[in-house]
């Protein structure tokens, strides 16, 4: 298996938006590559990430869920994982996995679609903390 190469986000491109499943799969691939690069297993990452939390723990089951692409960590766990691995959030969730922001479009679109549901489109830069919270809320709704 080839050695993991560093990730570079490079200049923005006109790539299509990716589904939440695509984002989770890419996060899982990158997380696995960092674990392999360090020779760590999921339990080791769990232990090291938990050491970086002031309270609570990132369980091995949490790590397993991330590595299998079943879920994304929330902001607190993502921060602990990044500190344990010595990487930035952008190294795990790449910039190119999101649609290119087009300033010509409205920043937020919100409209009713029936059956108690709404269509929400957000087209603005937000902090990683806010972005991961939004993704977690969307994931929890499923």
C-alpha cells in the first residue's frame, strides 16, 4: 500500500457539491491514512484524543464509527482528534469537499417544501466549529 501523502487544498475549483455520505467517506479515508502513517490503531487514537479533552472521552466506538464513515465527530471530538494527530481540521475534512462559495448568490435560502419540512441552503463561509455543528445537526435529523 502506498505511503500516505500530505493533503493540500490548493486553489478553489468549480467542483460539484458532495453529499454528506461523500464527506464522511473522505473523512474516514483520511483518518485511516493518518492512523496507518503513525502505526496507531483505533484504541490508541481514542486514548490520545481523550487525553486532550478536559472532561469525557472519545471512545473506541466513536473512532470506529468515524473510520467506517458512519458519522463525523462533533466540534469537540474533532478538535481532540486533530490535536492528538497533530493535524488541522482541514486535513481531515478538505476544503474541496464543499461547494465553491459564489458571492453572487444569496447567503441563506429558506423555504417550505411541505410535510413540515424546509429547504435550507447556506452559501457563506463559517468557522469549522459552526460547520461541523451544522453537519452534526443534519446527521442527527436522519
